C-alpha cells in the first residue's frame, strides 16, 4: 500500500478488519465530479467539465466495481469520448499493473503500476491504488476513484457527449433506486467480499447469511416484475447487481465460499442475468477469463494459483471487445 506516496509493502487483499474479524473496505480517496459545465458536483472541487477525449478510465475486467463504470460507458455510447485502459487481471506485488500493449499499456504517464497514477495525482497519497479511476488528461490528476460516483456521472455529467444517452437514474425512480442499491451493496455486492475475506468464522457466517438472504429476496422480487429490477427501465441498480451476478458461479461460489447455492440454481435470477447478457453493451464488459485468472490469482486465498477449468457457464467471454487482453 501507499504511505505518504511511497509503496511500502506487498499488496494484500485486506487492509483493515473490524473487531469481529470482518472485512472493512477502504474509503475512496478522490471524490471530484465531472459535470456538464465544470461546476462542483456533490463532493469535491469543480473545474472538471465534460469534454470528449479529456478523461481516461482505468479499469480491471476482473473487478465488479470497475466493470460498473465500463458498463455505463458502453450503455451511454461514450466509447469515443472516454478512452479506456485495462490493467492486467492478476494483482502483482505492487497491486494492479499495466501490460506492454494497448489497451493494457498506460498511455498517460508511462506507468508500470497503478499506484504510480495515484502518486502522480497526489505525491503524498495514502492507501491502496484501486480501480476504477477517472483521470483528467488536461490537469494530469485523478478526478475520482469511487465507482458509484463515476457510474452516476457517466449517466449525468457526460450525457451531452453520449451517442445514446439512456437515463440510468430516472427522476421518478430515484428514491427507489437509491433504497434498493443501498440494500444490495452491503449484503451482496460487498457481502461476497465480506465472506471471502473474513478472518473469523463468525464474520464469515454473518456475511454468508447476508449474501443468500439478499439473493432470495431478489429471486422473489424478479418473480413479480421484469424484465429489470424496476420493470421496463434498465437502471444503475441493474448494473450494480449485474456485475456481481455474472461473477458469482465463476468466483464467489467457490473461492469466496458462498456455496449454499449457485446462481444457476435461482431460476429468476438466472433468467434475469440472461436478459442482461443479451444487452451487447453489458455483455461486452464481461471476460470470464480475466475474472477467473484474477480472483484465483489472489495468493492469500489460493496460494498455488491454480485456476479451475470449470464451472461450465452459459456466458460468452467478451474479452475480444478489448483487443490485446
């Protein structure tokens, strides 16, 4: 991790835990917003107007948080306005790192490691160098590294640049979107990580129960609505859920010990995932190869680094959407 801008120790998946041995996720460091006119957003400073080609998005195809932003970028048709760099799926001793060729080569400062992007933005930064990152190529700094913020600004601040500006956060549904997203995040999106990185039996069991309680609730919800969580409208909550579901049987069921049921054992959730995978903009963000190599490359959970051949999944691998990956 970074301490006062210096890399001090080999990367570890767990930076902090609570008194019960539960996994505690790091708080995002950079919280500025891109807005249509450069005025300040909900947090941080202003001075980041939406301009085509000005910003770069750094992502990992293994990472559900980064894939949220990649999905929104594709749904909005912002591919020509916001270039993307994809890091290697396997975390190294110094965290995320870049490859030798586009789109896995850093084209901004020639960095080898993601943490160099962080120190370029703030020479005294502390913490882990996570993805996603939205980088300002004009001011040569990080705008934001919080996936929820970036997801929201791609649907709002960048709307004027979008080739097909869908409304992922429609006004009539905003309170309901926020309420459901706030339920799904701790129990499922982060719940699988709380199970996988728990350091006590009690913390693991609490997270495990949360994961499957939420999956059961969502299964029931989808039996009475559809095709999406809020009926006909595909919203940012669907994106938030999609990125976890598409990784569940490939990684979380086995490696993270969330093994009461497979996602394939939930008829409604499986059909829902199939509908989302039928949306080209979403399917194009999925690389089962990166997902499996990345998760099973976490040495603390899988010391020998053996990547399972299974399970057989009815999911196409869309890594070809990012040549070189």
